[in-house]
C-alpha cells in the first residue's frame, strides 16, 4: 500500500492495512500489529506524527470495545461494518 508522507493516514487506511496483513500472512491481530509497527512505522511510532499513530490504534480499540479482534480471516467489509 502506498503511503503519502505529507498527509495524516485515516483510520480506514489502517483497518484495511491490518486486515490485509492478517489475510496475506494468515496471522493473528497481535502479529499483524507487530508487522505494521515494523513495516509501516519502521518501529518509530511518531514517524508519521502522533495523529497518524493514534489513527493506527483507533480501529483496534473500537473492535476490542465491541468484540474481540477477528482471529480468522474476515472480509474488509465485515470487519469495517462491525466497528462502525
């Protein structure tokens, strides 16, 4: 996924990003978060600013407040609809 370094990434972007990692690597939410921190943020949470980092966590927090993050493959639409 392409990153525009001049803008703040939206929650929706991270929702899709994490889901893509979980599906493509057949991994858990926890591992997907670690991979995102490594690949996207290069292990520097404020690399793209505090607002982008906060928006990375919002879909995760929303999902956990409703249910538990999916531990199996789900469509982006299903995941998105369950938190909004």
